[in-house]
């Protein structure tokens, strides 16, 4: 979305593996994460960030403080893996689109 303006990392407070519905939902918009792996925020301890985005209330409460004075930005989204199995793909699509909207606004505001 922002070209090479940002270096992006992704991690969770309680990683549980790559959800196949996340792979499917993102592949539908041309993003291939099939070779990615679920990472813990602990892997990034000691690293400096300009921004730290949290996407659920639990992450907001338990996310470690990263050095460097990075700005924390929080938006609470439904955990799509927590819905009934037959509704998960639709939930992943919805959250994908909501996150995309928030990211487009963030990128626009950085210009």
C-alpha cells in the first residue's frame, strides 16, 4: 500500500500458527503469506520502531514497550479465529478489509 516507505513487521502476543483462512483471505487480494510463520513480539525485543500497531484489546494490554519512543496506535478488531469455524473465512475477509481501510488512512496521513 505504501510502496517502500515503511519496513513492516508482524507479530503477536500469543502466536498460534498461520491460519489457513488468513492465507485464503489475503490471497484473494494478491497478498501471499503462505510462506510466512506466526511470530511472537518477543522476537523483536530490543528493536526500535517508529510505530507499533495493536489490533485487539488483549494485545494493547499485553504488548511490550518497544524502545525508541515509537507511537502506539490501537484499533480493536474482532478476532476472526474466535468465531464459529463455518464463519471464519467471512470474518477474516471482514477484518482484512477493516485493517486495509485503517492502513490507507494512516498512510494518507503520513504524506
